[in-house]
């Protein structure tokens, strides 16, 4: 009788374990899938980043004017009259305050548009002025079921795949179907972009490139509690459960 009970319980436990527990198939967590059942996203033209309030602007002034050279460097010599990098925060009114210039409005402009605007202002006092412009605080943030942190944007057109790789890649238990990007706007409310990262049509879509100040949020999948990372893990889970069950049943007295 005891042996029959044991066999029945073991069978039920195995069936229950297989029904409640599984591994992560490629279809659930694989990237760049060519699967027509997944969402299909439109390709869009890349839009350059537009400057936001509180961005820190770096500019470099280049001129052959020796008088300006002495003013800008405090009388120190400067090779090729290229001056040290200067950093300026964008104020809430959308302007940056550059010495010797009236406030320059840059919010909502691309870097190239802002560079031209700043160069135009400088050329009113320095006819041969040339400006190099960049964003100092080029970072993005990752939070959720992933290695959270804030990371630098080290290149132009950083992709979502490169951004996730910098943070250590998605966990198997992450919700690949509903990845979100919180994207501040130069003017107006932030935009929340939600997409399925498994489909290959993410490439060149509006979700593909990461911009300064983006926040990538990856939630934990609702069904991940019942899953294990691999089949070896699944087998280990079932084996350990059965071993515990057998140990407990050994203490049950035999029914006459």
C-alpha cells in the first residue's frame, strides 16, 4: 500500500511540475526574430537629438584673432588659437549664457542648428570664429529586471541592443514583450515608448536609437516565477522535489 501511494504521489508531482514549470524557449526571449506573429514596426528616418533644458553644452572656439586669444586664455599662449573646452548649462528659458555674447536660445535645436546659431553670434565680434559643439551629459539610464545603472552614450546613433549590452543584457525573466523607453521631450511632456524587443523590425524603427536622457525600463515577466533558466535547472528542480517527497514518505507508517 505504501509503495502504491508513493508511486501515485510521484507521478502527480512530476505532472504538476511539468505543467507549472518550464524553460525559456527562443520564441519567448530571442532577439531579432523574423516572426510575422510578432509586432511589425515601421522604419522611420533618424531624427537628430534636440537640446533640452538642463543639458550641458560644450563648445570650442577656433579663431586666428590674437586679441581674442589673449582675452579667452587670460594672456596665456594657446597652440593654433584653439581654446579649452567650456561647459554651459541650458537655463529654464532655453538659453545658454556665453561670455561676451547675448543669451543664445538653443532648446529645441539640433546640435548642428545650435552650432550655427552660436557661431553666428560669435562672428559678430570675431569674423573668423568657428565653433565645435557637443553635449557633455550624454547618458541614458536602465532600470527594472536588468543590471540597472546610468551609462554614457559613447557614439552617435547608439542602438537599443548596444544600450542593453552595456547594462549586461536582459534577464531571461524579463518581459521582452513590453520594454519601455521614457523619453523626455525638448518641449512638452515626456513620451513613453513601449515595444516588443523580440522582433527584428525594431531595427530602424522609432525604438531603435537611444538618445541622451532616455530611461529604459524592463519589467519582470508575470510568468517568470514558474520558469527556470534551462532544462538542467528544470530537471534539478524536479529531482530535488521528488527526493524530498520520498524522504517524507519514508516516515509514513505502512497501512495494514
